[in-house]
C-alpha cells in the first residue's frame, strides 16, 4: 500500500519513504496556501494497493511557498 505523506514536510516524508524502501521524485510547485517544503500531493495516490515486489516510484508535489 502506498504510504500517505501528503501535508508532511518534505524531510519527514522522505524519511518515511526511505524507511519503507520506496523511490521518489520531487516536483516543486508554486503554491502559497501551504508553507515551503510541504508535500501538497502525491502520485500514486495514498493508500493505493500496489505490488510489494514492484513498488512504483512516488512523485511528490512540494510547495515552494510562493504565489502560483
């Protein structure tokens, strides 16, 4: 199952993913609703069932804190 790291700070999210053996990429996006470094969304979606032997890479969309 894909871990839910939405709304966590990036360093915390990365620590969780690393501990679970996941790979991830970070996409920085302008968004001032959330503070700089906050994960605002992820793909695949949280709690999605996936094959444990073939884990997909998770894309984290992370706020820059700047207006869009």
